[in-house]
C-alpha cells in the first residue's frame, strides 16, 4: 500500500513510552522504498497533512509533561511526534527519516489539549506564582460563598418552625380591685408580676419612645437589622451611647419563644425565628408582645405592671415624659431606677435623666415627636418610691381566696385558667369596712385576750362577715389574724356550730308553716310571737302530738336552759329575748324539724355538710354555717324576706373583654310579714335582752341574736341594721396542732363563761358603729299582724303567762298530755346523755344551759363537735365548696393534718 494512502497513527496514552512509540512509528512511515523517487508532498516544514510539526523530540515531550501535569496521553503523544534533523553528510535522524542535506519530520501530530475546569495551581506560572489565585478566581469564590450562605439560610428558614410560646411568658398576675375600683392586690399566675394588655391600651407615646430608643427601623426591617448590630458594636467600641444590637422582634422572640441563654446556637435560632416571625406576624402584635413580656424592674414584667409599680396607674394613662423614662428602663432597670442605691450616690438618677433626655431627643430625630412637643417637656418624671409588693398578708389573702372560690364555682373560668392569670377581678369588698372590722377585732383582742397571762387565752380565733341585705354583696370579712400565718379562712366554713343564733329560723318556720294539730298533722296553725310555751328547765321533750319523745334506745330527753333557769310560761318573744332553750326545742318538734330546715335554707343557709341532721337539738343550732352564710341569712330578715345569695365578685375582665358580670337574682325567702315579725322580735333581744351590748349609737335600730354552744366551745353574735348584716364568731382551736379539736373557753378574757353577748357582741357593736357612721338612719318596717297565739307543750290557755299575751284568735287544740311546771324532770340529764358524749357523762350532764346540746338519745350527729374532721370541713380542712362551692382542702395554702 502506498505510503501516501496510509492513515496517520492514532494518539495513544502512556507518557514517555507513548512519545517514543509515536516518534518511532512516524520515522518508519517517513522512510521511502529504495530506488524510488521522492514522492511529491508538502513543503519540508509541513507535516503529513500540511500541519506545522513541533520540534524537540523527547525533550519536548518531557517539557510538555511538566507543563501540563496530568494531561491526557494522547495530547502528550501528539506533541512528541516531531522529526530529527540531519546534515547533508547524513546527520542524525530522530524519529523519522530525512533526506540528504535536508531535514525530515514525522507525521501524525495530535490536537491541542483541553483546559482544566479549575486551573489551580495555575498552569503557565512558575514557582510561588502558581499558587496565587487570579482576580477572577477570587471573585468567583466570593460569589460562590455568598450563594452558599444564602442557600443555607434559605434552607434553615424553610425548615425552622416558630416554636410554641413558652408558658412562662404567658403567665400573668390577676389584679383584684376594691369595690371602688382601686387596686387591692396583685396575685396568682406564678411568680412573675405581669398583666398582659392589648396594643390599644398601650399609649402611642410609649410605643414611639421604645421604637425610637430600641429599633427605629422596626416597621421597615424584616425582624433582623444587620446595620443595627454593626452600629451597636461600633458605638460600644468607641464608648458611645449604648444601643441594643437586637431588634424589637428579636427581643420579643427571646422573651416569648426562647430561653435567656447566651449560646451561639440560641442566637442563631433567634435570628432565623425572628425573620420568620417578622414575615408571619403583624408588627403591632410583635410590639405589644415585647412590651408585655419585657422586664422593667421592681418585679414588674410587662408595661401594665411596670406602670403601676413606678407611677401607680394603668399604662394607658402614661404621659410622653413618663413613657420616655419607662423606655429607658428596658435598657437596664437596675441602672435607671432612681431609688436603687449604688456605690456612687445619685448615679442612677443621673443615668436615668440622661437616658430620658436622650430618648426624647431621639424621638424627635426619627420623627416620632415634634420639636414643639419636645420643648414642652422639661421636668424629669420622678417615679414614686418603691412600695412593698402588694401581697396576701393580713386580710387580703382571705379576700383573694374568697373571690377565687366564687369565680371557680359561679363562672366558666376554671381553676387552671385562673392560675394562668391575666384577669382583672372587681370585687364587692369595701376597703374601709374591711379595715374597720379588722380594727374592731384587734381592739377587743388587745383589751381582753392575754395569752401571755392566761393559758386559756391561747388559740382564740375570731371570724366574721358583713353582707349588704339589698344585694347580697359581701362588703367585709375577717378571716383570721393573718392569711400568711393562719391558713383557714374563719369567715368561710370552719365547722363551728352557731348555737342559738339558729333560733330565728325556728320562729320563721312556725310563722310560715305553723304547728301541727295533735290529732291531724295535716292541719296547721301559724303562730304569732305572742304564743305561749313553757320556759322551765329540764322539761320532757314531747312529740307534736303530746307523747314523750324517746331516742332509739327508748330514753327520754330533758333539755336544760342556760344557767338551769326556770322561766315558767313565757311568750316566744320573751324566750328569744333571753335565749331560753326549752320553748324553741319544743317549737321545733311541733312545727317539724324538716320545716325548720326548709326555713333555714329559704333564709340563705346551704343544705350541705354544714347543715346538721334534723335531730331535736337541730333547732338549737347544731348546724355550722359559715359566718358569711349566717350573715346572708340574717340579711334576708333585714330585706323583709327578699333573699340574695352572698357574692364577692362584681365583674371579671381579660384583654379588654368582659368575661363575667354579676346579675342580681333575688328571690322571696319569706313573706314580708314573717321577716318583719322576726326582726321585731330580734329588736327586743338588742334593746332589752341578751344582746344589749350590741346597741348602736344615735338611736339607730338594730336587731340580732346571741349564740353559745355546749361546753362553751363557741360564741356568736349575728345582727343587722336595715343596710347591713354582720356576724361575729369566736372559738378556740390550735390551728397548728396535728390533731385539732375545739377547746373550751371557760375563763377566756377573764370571763367565767364566754357568751355571744360578751366579746362577739362588743366587736359587732364597735364595727357596726363605724360602718354605719354618716349613713341615713333607716328604721325597720312595722310588722303586720301574723298567726295566732298558740299554747305549746299541751298547756291550757287559762294560766296567765309571765309576760301578758293576747288570747288566741281561735281555740287551740289541747295536746293529749300536759306537763306541769312543778313536775320534776325524770330521768335526770345525766341519764339521757348521748352514748358518745363522754364529756356529758363525766360532767354529770349539761350545766351550761345546753343551747345547742348533744343530740338527744345519743345518735350519730348533733351535739358539740369536739374534734374538727378535715374530711368534713373542720378547721384547716375546708369543705365541699365552702361558702361558694370550693373543693375540699381549706383555703389557698391551708393546712390539712
């Protein structure tokens, strides 16, 4: 085959070996056959295909390998396919033939090599220059890095979710108000003093001051301000005015979603969440969230709590000058509160004034205040001195506890929601009357109760409540000496029996339902206060039909009077006046104890565990209603029979919305005739009976009843004017003892025996005189005639009663059995002591009048409670709902032993 028709050799890889093979092959192809003439071809300096062939042979191949590094073998082979040079005298050929006197070059030179994607180290450069990147490489690297950062940020932003709001950031305090709208106490909602308010309640002046001082570009930035961060770093570096590098959005995110740690991870998380929050949430919501969660010092979190702490008013009343100071506090409360003492006297005040001026000037600079407005502000708005935190000491703890119980029992607000806080609770409590009631108790206590002198004076407890008859508002209570020391609210349920203060309900039942006919129990005769009953001591207790009452063991019951006095035939008015027991225990039997219970409930007492079982002594006060409920029941008489349940909360608001508002729902407990006749009888008690110690000055009318229980374990006075009903109870119990029990009060205060007419009546009179001072003198209505004169105990109408009484308007059926006043009582009281009443048996029966007595026959209820049972609401144990349906467990923080 002709040399000219051969194809050029294909490039092969292999470095130097490939170059040698290529050169040898080219030389063989270039040598002609002997004897043949040179074939015509291209010029001597051209390759086989007219291309210029590089010279250099192996040396050139080595240089190419050095320059190109790891070039493909095909490129190396192509560059190494040159030809040797020879002289006319047959000079040496290299890699290809050459003619005589000429030069020859091998054929088959390859194509130029491809460039690297990244030319680094740089080709064409020698030494250290190979490692210096070009400007193009630098620019490309920077752009690539920025693109990588943007991409990573985008991915992080896409995958980072806004976390759930921290519960701690939402915990608030509840604000309780007196009846006049003045703040009473801030309580509940955890340890932080915070009240969250909507942005509408935060004045524009406060918003502008904070934005100007903290983040002027707040409404324009995306939640993160790089320039702000750089500016803050620069200012701190040169020692200038400190500005936060974080935006308002970032600070809101930190307070609301994250913790307060200073780690890099937390900061990066804050940045990403801030951007997302800035995109998804309204700026006004972010600003409100920040101002409601930030700390302002003095224990105040949020602008509302801070405004009250520093200026004693709600935040919507802050002036532009005050707002500038409040904004300064966000930069460091301990640095700007003028009343915080530092090493340099007055340093905080100077800092506060400087920052205040700077904030106002900054508002002008960023056009959030006009120059004219700024020029009018000249005087620094000095905040008030720090006050001790409004806590739950004294009576406030009891008031808060009472309000909370009412809320959870009468509204849709749960205990869990209430503890989360944020409510504005407007109560019925009158600050003046609450203080006056506490002062009255303290006055009598200091004058008469001397625990350091008399052992018996230890552990004395008082409880009281005052209710408005027309509405049921609880205007004052006395829950104990101090809510932080004595945990049981003595105004609420305590398990203390009320004794003879229960007798008015027996009289009301007799005037409402009447006594039963001995021969026909369906036929009843309503009684009048002039009805006649036997008031002698230790009479046999009779059933309504005149038969002798026996307990389950077949024993009779003989009721004793206070002091074992014989009163003879007396009217019910007189029996109430001197608190004679025998007429009322028999009246209860004649009317029916079920009817007595109905009357008590109609008056306002509750049919719960405070209501004793209807044994005969039920009529003498074995029940244990709270001071509040007893006051509310007496208020029904004061309101001429209109009954209103006691309540302590007028309205509740949260976030500017009304959550609850009380509506009056009075109902008729008794007819006006019944209620006014009871009042007329109770007036006699105060005017010339056992309650004369409760007389009020200025001729103001008052009605009331004393009460004392067996073994002198409690004493009460319950009474009212036309405008106010108040009860005061007194008992003795060691509230710190593991095994609590009611103790006897003989000798307390130097008194042989404590009656309702003693200390309770004195406290009542002292308080009511102050509470009613300056109020209109209102008289009770004249009672309308009611009922008939009934002769109880089977007495004949012929004997004339001790106080004269009108004859009955109609004949009264004669009971089948008559008890003569002179007839000796048999068996004796010691023979009828209840089986469980150990004290009664040991003491030889009742010696103190037995106003409440043990339950006749020794049943399972009634009598004096000797050991409070936490499970049934004894001291410290609470009750099923207390006065307002509170769960068992006592007052907030109460002891349960």
